[in-house]
C-alpha cells in the first residue's frame, strides 16, 4: 500500500481534541505516511509542526452553514494537489466540510465522534447527523457509541469504538522531579499545607464547572484549595461567570482559576484529587485517564464517557450528575484516604490505564481502520 496521506479537519488546536489530533498525526508519520491538519490556530500548533506535520490555516467559525458552503470549496482547491488518501473530521461542523471535500476529491472520510449528539437547533442537529454519512465512524467511548447506535441503527456497521490513548512515557510519576513540582506550585500560587482539588479544562463551554464550585462550598473545608486550570489569557464569557460564582460563594482564595499548563504531569502530581464534570454530555475524559496514569484519585459525574474511564471505588468515585452535595461527598471520600489506601489506589489506577488506554494500542487500531478504507 502507498504511504498514507491523511488530512484531519478540526475546529481548533487547543485542548484534548487537539491532543488527539496530534497523536493521530504522530501515528501516521511514524508509519511512514504524511499528516496534514486543517484548522484555526491554537496553543498546540507549535507541537504539531514539531512532528513535521503540515498545517493549513482555516478561519475560526462556529456556524455550520458558513463552513459548509464557504470553507469546503476553498479547502478542496488548496489540497487538490496533495494526493491525499483519506480525510478525517473531529466535530459536526468539520464533518460537513470533510464530506464536501471528500466528494469533490473522490476520497473516503472518517468521522470521529468526541461526544454524544447534543445539538438543539435545526441546523446544528443537521450538521451532527451528517457525521453518520461517513465511510467509517469512530466513537471515543462506549457511551458515545450507544448514542450513535440508538440514533442510527441502520448505520451501526460503520461504527468502531477506539478510545483515545495517552503517552504513558510522558504520564509517568517516576519522571516528575521535585524541582518541577516546586516551580509549578509557586507559579500557580498554591497555598502551603492545603489539599488540592484539580479541575483541568478549557473555559469555552459549560461543562458543569459551577457544580464543582458549589461542591467546594458545601465541603466547607478551609484546608482545601480548588484549582481550575485552563485559562489562555483574555477571560471568556464562561470564565467571567465562574469568577462571579466563586465570589458569590465566598470562595476567593479557596477556588482559583489558573492558566493553561503545559506540564500537566507535574500538575497532576500536585493534586490530592482530580475532578471532571459534564455527566452524560461528556463523551470521553482524557483528564480522568491521565490522572489515573499519574496515580491520583479521580472523581467524576455519572452517565458519560468520563465515568467509563474509572473503576468505581477502586480507582475513583462517581457522583450523581448535577448534584453538588453528591460531588462534595465523593471529593471528601477521596481526600480522606490513608497513605496506604492512596498507594493501593495508585497501583490499581496505573494498571487500569496500562490495560485500556495505551496510546500505541489506540494508534494501531486507527491505522488498521485507515488501511481497511484505502487499501
């Protein structure tokens, strides 16, 4: 088979979706192929270019119709001479673009579903449904796959479940030296002697962060410091709302919004518990997987892909969705672990991640899927 030339079309190069994009690009290049990514820029663009992947700049857009009828034609013209093998989309809007480009270039395309179908408006629902038209559909969790099978039973034969893997060489507690922890703790202004509740995530959409703030209020412990990481500079609308919620709850100094952190392995090591919210809207949680790889207790809401990543009571705890009291109770349980119990949990969590979420295994399955489509 000729070396694969894959074009991924993604809504941006920041956050966990961008990390999955880079992991796929690395796998394709490692197998002797060429990786192209079309997207607006983002914090991970330098990382992409260091892989020797090629980037095609797209203007940011949130409206599916504009993307479908304007970006698709321009993108098809700009990549026509690249002799591409396959296209891949990672969101409903980029699926519309991918399908249109694939039809123009007579190529097959893959739609990766990173979350269940959640759109409410007619146009956005239509864009979501377009993903089912792909030649192959990849669900990042069983939760997402169940949603797809329920909505499109006639197209279930196109579906494959491939959870995102993580780089276990990077997320290894043994590689994090003390000086990294000291520096990061100082940079993030973590008070000495506090128990740290860590919530990594971008502040671009409501994923239940206010539930966590209410949970910390209900926890009522002055020795707990909650750090919401992910700010990229100019505060977003959601970030401003969270700041107001923190102030109204009287939690200034106990709940803090922090910046995007490149050294996430060190950030996890500073945490006494790592939290994810989002419930059934959450398709997958890289945070939960990474936290367990670093041996940290994890807490998330029930009902979504994040919950799939845990072994309840063994590697973490689940809380009812949207329930601050339940979330506070789960966090309190995690914080109450003895040193021996924490060590036992860390071993179980690391074994769990090594068995299910190895990046090499996920990449191998993706490459096999690509080969089946173009071979």
